[in-house]
C-alpha cells in the first residue's frame, strides 16, 4: 500500500516539474520574439508597442498611445497581439437591397401548423 502511495506521489511531482518546464519554455519563446515595434499586451491588460528594451535590468518601455510611455518589467508582457485583418464589407451602390419589402419577399411563409409546432418547441426548451 505504501509503495502505491509513493508511486502516486512520484508521478505527481514528475507532472508538476514537467508542467513548470513547459511553461518556462513557452515564456522564453515568447520573450525571444520581443523587439521594438511589436504590439504586446501586459498581464494587467495594457496594450502597447515596444519602444525600447533593457535586457540588463529586465525592463521594457511601451508606447501606450502617441507620446505616452510606460516602463514595465519584461515578465509583465504576456502576449504578442497579432493584427486582425478585417474582411471588406460589400456596400451596394443604392439602398434598394436594404428595404424591408425585399427581406419579407425572400422569407418563405410559414403555415399555421408549422408556426404552432415551432412555438410549442420553443416553450419546451424554456422548461
């Protein structure tokens, strides 16, 4: 019985060290990507662009907005923010496609039996 207990304790300690090592490797990989001009987020929710890095003192100077600088510890920077490419919105030349009449004409009419069945099914979901 005690052998089983020690084996479980050994597996637990092994998994704990493995998790810590993996976390340290991820943090080291992230910090290797730091360079001036990279958009980042800190652990306390500030977004900014790296302006300057001081490896000797583990400090990073972030530009939060034009002219506003903040100095944080290097480990406080936890995420590199990737720019999101927005999909272009197709805007019609005229407003004819935005009218309510076209939207109602495209919708298929529902029979009274289908409406009753749909409403009964919605009532069952709530209870």
